[in-house]
C-alpha cells in the first residue's frame, strides 16, 4: 500500500461494530473481510462518517428499527443500523443528503457457505446498497466482494479513501484518490 504522508492529524483504528463521525480532520483506518464500511462525506462542512458493519440487519421481531436506536447497545454492528445512524446525524445537522458522497467497501466472501446460501459478505453489501438507494444517496465509488480482505484509510475532511486489497502486492490497488489533493503526496 502506498504510504499516506505524515499529516499530524489524529488517527483512529475503527474496529468491527464501530462507527465514527468527524467534524474535524481525522485519519480513520479499518480492515475488512466480510464486513462492510460505508463512508459518507459532506464537502461544504468537511464532515465525514464511516461505519464498520459486521452483520446485515438488526431486526426487532418483524419490525425494523429506526434511529437513534437507544435500546440497541450493539446497533453499529449491523449495516442497516449503522448507516441509518450516520444519515440521521447529517439530517440533524441540516446537512442535505443530496450533497453527501457515499463510498462502499468490503463484503468479501471470507467464509465457505452451503449450496444455495448467500455469503454474509454478499448480504452485507446487498443491505448497504439497499440503504444507499432507500435514502437517495449518491454512491461515488465502491470496491466490494471477491475473495480477499481490504484495508482502507479514510480522510474524514476530504472524503478520500485509500484502499489495499490484502494478500495482493499490486501497487495500483489504490481507489478513488486524487494525488494532488494530499500535500506532499506524489502517488504510487
């Protein structure tokens, strides 16, 4: 993976089932297998959000939960809850959804499944894409599926995402990056 230049910015390692919303510049790193991360970025406010969803849906009986999910301690482990929470934050701040840029990563087929079963990675991707569609978000980039994990680095103040597919050595595995937007960055 090409190095991100030393920035002096706060850094955060996002763990499975966590979510981070930043109104100040932060470098967020996470590693994904069958899990998915959706990033949301609002350019004029320079606000970014990222989740690390482990399982597709959190259902309460047959009724789907709505934000802010106060009774669900582990809500962010679930793709649908985490995405709705992030969208709810932007809505409460008066930051229009039409300005949000969404990017989706992960959902690899990391575990064997029985014939006819849909892998957890594919289920996570399907739920994330449905949430993006249901909330009329613009999906600007995605790198999902496959048989390898991913490491992503999200710059919350620019919306940029660096991506490396784990287990591969191709130096061109960086997705959706404008090299001139990071001071001192010369590219791979």
